C-alpha cells in the first residue's frame, strides 16, 4: 500500500463510503427539485460544456453527462444519485485524508461522522448539485498527494483538482492550503494536471461554448464573472452574513461537533495557510447571497474538519449522528408550528421552507404520497408540475422565474411533459434586472398575449408584480400561477 495509508485505513474508508451511500440514497430526492438541481440536470442531459461561466459548473456537467450515459434510466433520479455517490466518497476520503495527514483512526472516524450528518453535506448529497462532487475530487486529490511519493502523484492530483475547480470554483479555498502543506514550493508540479482537469472551462475561451439549454442565452463567456460578482456579492451584507454563516455552521455541526472542534484547536494541524484560506472563505461567504449559504458553507465545514484534529469516542460519535438527525426534524417542525416556516425567503407552491432549507431529507418513501407529515419533507416540485399541467391552457406561454421555470423545462426535456407549452424560464428574472421591472414584465406579458394564452408560473408578488400590473391585466388564479387576461375582458 502507499505510504501513510494502510489496508485497514482503506477498509475503514470503504465502510464509511458504504454507510454514507445508504443514508444519502435512502433520504435522497426521487423527482424534480426546484432551481439549480433541475438546471444542472438539464445541462447534463444536453452536454452543456465547455463554459467559462462559473454558474454553469462545466466540470460537473462533463462528469454528470458521462454518468447519465453510464447508468442509464431516469436521468432525473440518476443525477440525484450521482450526488449521493459523490457525497459518500467525500465522507470516506475525508477519513483517509485525516490518516494521511497523520491523524489517528479515532480522529479519522470523528471527522467522517461529523461530515456525514453536517447539514450542507447531507443536503448536497440528496439532490443533483455540484458541491459533493467538487469535494470528492478535492479530497481524493489530497489523499493521492499525501499518501504517495511517486512522480505521477502530481499529475493525478492536478487532474483531480482541476476537475474540482471546474465543478465549483470555491474549491480553491481547500486546494490552496492542501497544496501548500503537501508540496510547498514544489506545488507548481500540480499545474499541468490542473490545466488538463479544468479543460471543461478553458476550452470555451475561443468563441465561448454552446447556448445555455435552459435560457438559450449565450452565457458561457468570461464576461459572466463580472455579472456573478455584481449579482451575488455585496460587502454591505458582511455583518449580517457572518451571523447567518455562523448559525449555519453551528447548526450543521451540532453541539458535540462544535465541542470537538473547540477541543481540537489546541493541537491543530492546519497552520497559517488553512487559517488564511478559511478566513478569506468565511468573509466571501458572508457577503454572498444568503439563500446559497446553507450549501456553500460545506467548504468551510470540510476545511475545519481537515485543519482541526477533532476527536470523539465511538459512543459520542454515534450520539452526534443520532442527535443531528433528530435536530433536523425537530427544528423545522418547531418553526412550522410557530408559523415561521417561510423563513423570510422566497415562497414556492407546496414547499415548506423550514423543512426544505433546514432539513436534508428530500425523498423519504411516502413523502409525495398520502401520509401527511411526510409531505413536509417533499420539495413539492412534482405536485407543482402536476397542478401546472392542469391549469395551463393548450399552447400557452408560461412566464416564469428561474425557481419554477427550471423544473418545468426539465420535465419537458426529460419526460416529454406538456411540450405544447412555451416555457420562458427566466423571463421574470430578466424583468427584475431592468430599471423598471413592472414595465419590463408588462412588455413580456403583452408580447406573449399576441401569440396566444399566457400563464404566470407563480403569484409571488415581489417577483411577479401583480399589484403593479393590475391596471393593465386581469389575473385569474389557478391552483398554481395565474391566467392572464387583458383588463376589460380581453383574451
């Protein structure tokens, strides 16, 4: 075996992988999920790469495209299961990495147990997302680099880390300290492999990539970096963002995990590189759009588990896992009973925000069926699509924002659902970015009405501006969304 990793360590990592995979598959989504999950699945089906756009996650798309062709079957379910496999790999590889960095087996088991049930990790492993795959590649490269002294380790690690960056750019905050502590000034040897691994991104330099299969926009060029920075990063959010980020990390680790991290600080193995990198990451996340923090915090969680040699005994580890599972059910339930289930964020039909964001369970058997409490764990997307299928007239144009628009478009592509409808999945988002959002949205609706019937995909007033548009249009509510009529009884 390679230096630093014994056969026993490999067996232990394999057991962690198997246990994590069972948990993530059992609790994973089984159907459509809002927003990014549907967008990414559509990208994988369409083979949407290369792309310089950081929001396109071209490395994930390449690997997911290959995965869908390998496993076959329902592409929506297969994309979710890719995250489960990647998440399970991340848990097992973290245990191996802790051993490769000189930690004992108890520390390796503690790190794996805490990551297994950390909210961002568990959440990201149950739906089609980029985070679990980026982490598995980052941790896998670290294991290769630290557990072998052969020349090829630089190439293999660079390849894995290039792919990790192509999956999610924020992986850089883990890769830099890992590269520095393992390679020091020789870390430049990672560059050839990293260039090859990141090919799904840089191949778009000459002329960009194909049009976005969701929006049909030419959005794969490098100019989108500036748009992402302006759209998602605001330094004024930093004070509140730090508080929200701290709450998410505390919630995801749990009391026992935080106690273990606090104790581990005394003999931390991270060094200055880890402190600087994770500090910079925390500041960036604090300024980022808050509705992504419940997932993006995973890079901070994993970094802390690598940098600090946490240790809990076997009984304490088991208790930490069990308690976290109960917390993820109890806290959303308490918020729902108190009437605070919306969490002050975007409301979508059939979705309980408290359970959606604060509970990682996305697909328990019966969640989409008849048992009432189980429906709280259901994202509600399938019920929304079914209701839209009943409400939308034949040949209608559906004016949507990204959240419901992405799953509706995916359902058309992956299932052949209601292909008579013209889904405009980001029409509302584009209107909201205009100087006068209501006027821009009115223009979009007016042009669509010239072609036939029109529906709004939702009635969330901050997005769809129905009060402002009431002077020009009449809205006929349906179970989801609303039919649009020209005021005065017109079409």
